[in-house]
């Protein structure tokens, strides 16, 4: 005991245990501070992006509504200009009786052009109150879920585009594709021999009946 009292403090065990504890505490404090700071910056960026996205979506929706109400054939114009309707203009129905056709929901129809050969089916178009629409939807809008499938029986991949489908309500008005559609897994393409199925959300104003078009075909 007397020997320990005569030893320099830096040679005592308790001194080094204390120093190690202080060192570990400092490291933990630095790491925690860095994590908190990084999370704060990330949260700020996310909030900023969300605000920008909301403003952009709101502007687009208001502009789109104005143009649709004041420009004749606005939807056709936009589809042609942006290329949304590229499949509609290049892919035709393979039905022999008529270039235009009407099917019941659940019936498939073949479309072909050069090496592209697909079978399209609009399985259903129903209001589903369990689906949440985006904040950009008009007040009182009802969530319309349109389930579609595409089977590629051609010789090349087919690019899947939600805008290839157009949905109309009972008054013949075009329904807006809801942004929450993209919360689902949307395929980019349909490979050779592949079948893809997707659920598309639309902002409906009533309970229908609804009709869905793809190229020169309509499902009711």
C-alpha cells in the first residue's frame, strides 16, 4: 500500500482506467455530434426538395387544367409533342374486322408493328377507397384503380409508359393520372416473353362507369 502511494500517479492503474474512460467518452461525443449534424442537414434538404416538388406539381396541375379547358384537343397535342402517345401512333390493333375495337374489362387484345407484338389487357377499373391519392388531387376526388397487363410476344422489348393508357369518366372527360401511381413498382419495359402487370391510380370525380383506351382500342 505504501509502495502505491509512493508511485507517480501516471503509473497507477486507476489513472489509466480513468484516462481511457475519458478518451472513449470524447470519441462517442464526437461521433454522436457528427451523426446529429448530418441528419439535420439531410432532413433540411429533404424538406426543401419536398417543398419544391409540391410547388412544381401544383403549378403543372393548374397549368394542365387551364390548357385542357381552353385548348381544343389538348391531350392529343401534348401526347404527340412529348412522345407520350408514341405507342398509340405506331402500334395498331391486329384485329381483322376494324382498326378500332371495344372490349370488356378482362379481355386481352393484340397489337403489332414491325417487330413489336404485344397483348394488352385492362383487367379492371374500380374505385378503391383504401387507396390514398396525392396531395395534388382535387378535393373530393375518388381513387380509381386501373389494373393493366402487357404480354410481349414480339421480337424486341416494349417500353412501358403509363401515359399510353387514357382513362375517361362517365362524362367523357379525361382523368388525371395520380402521382401516387409511382409509389407502386412501375416497369420500365416488357422484355420478350415477359408479362407485366401494373396498377394505375386516377383522380375520379364520380363512380363511373369508366372507359380505358390504349392505341386504337377501348375497354369498358
